[in-house]
C-alpha cells in the first residue's frame, strides 16, 4: 500500500507547502508528522480524520487553539485547514457522487526536546528543579485533559492521597 504523502514529499498548507520530515505516530483516526515549513521552521502536523459531518478535525483544532491560549503547558495549534477534498465514490456505480473533506490538518509547535520518556532515558536521574518542572507539566496536562483549570500549581497546593489531589486553601 503506497502512502499518500511519504517522507520527503511536499504537503500543501494554505498558500504554502511543508515538507514531511518524520512520521511520528499513526492510528485509525489520526496521524502526526514532523514537517518543515517553507521558511525552514520545524512544526508538527496533526491530521485528524473526519468521521461525521460535524467536523471532528475542526473541533480538535478549536480545542487545541483555545486551551493553548489558557494554559502554558498545552501545545497551541497555530493554524488548521482541510486537505483538498477527495472524491467520494457512489456505492451504486463507479461514478463520483460527491466531494468530501476527509482530513483536517492542524499545524502545531514542534517540541525540540522530544517526549518526556526520551528525555528521562537520556539524562538518567533528574535534579529536584527539573523533576518538579516535569511533574508540574504532567499535572497541568492531566488537568487540561479533564477541563480543569488552576491558577497556582505548586507543592503547597498538592495534597498526597491515593490518587493525588490538589486544591488551593489560600490565594496562590
């Protein structure tokens, strides 16, 4: 099976093009690729399949864009657009029946240090300040996933239970 956009090919994005450098992840509903913009800046394309007319790709972009503005621990979506519409074949004949927008591309910031697991494996034991920074980011990401917002994630606001809980008893 041939890939529509193999590594090294150019992918249109609005009035420009990006070159695919690496295929990072893929599953049945999305694909993630590291790309190089026309200005030689690395970015990430998150390609989301549209499973229904309401536009899941556009919905994902809006969510990433909004949360990226609220939380400094969320990778912000810079821009998004549909791929060129593909012809949809009619089941009754070989004739093209309509055009569908099957994939929505989201342009996101590239994380130059990679994934947390790669960083920890590469550095071994971490100092307190680095470990705290990672913990802070993990907790903020978990909160974001469940649509919680908190203005002061700090050791004084995290209480040890099983599972971990957090709150503010005083102003941060």
